[in-house]
C-alpha cells in the first residue's frame, strides 16, 4: 500500500479540509479490496467537555486486485484536535485480513 493523508487548517480553525490518496494492491488470491479513511475532529463542547464536531469514514470497494482510493472534503467546525487514519481489508476465497495506519 502506498499513499498519503493530508489536512489543512486542522487545529483552531473554522475552515478545514482533508485529502486522502492511496493505492492498495493485492496479489495471489485477493479478489476484493475495501479501503477506508477515518476522519474525526474534536472541539470544546459545553462548559468543560470535548466532543466530536465532524466525523466521516468514506470507503471504496473494488472487486479485483487494485483499489485506488481518492477523497477530499472541506468542512466547517472549530477544531482543537484532529485524527485521520486509514485501513484496508483484503478478501480472499478463504477469509480476509486488514492493514491499518
């Protein structure tokens, strides 16, 4: 798997965006690949709490040995903390396995 995850104005900003671009390639008996990106933005909620103010987990499913995942989004929220990660699940006739980062 090869690619990148990128955010702009991630912390203490109202105008935010992210971009995910990666390619997952399977060999052997891989017959399906599901690639996902998970974005969570947190901010102060109420008087003394922190909560999720933006959340998205877009996925791409391809039947075959190559999945090219590309997604970009803009969102409006005052963000104090941001997480972005990916995972890819490879399927074969006998089961599946997952890579995450």
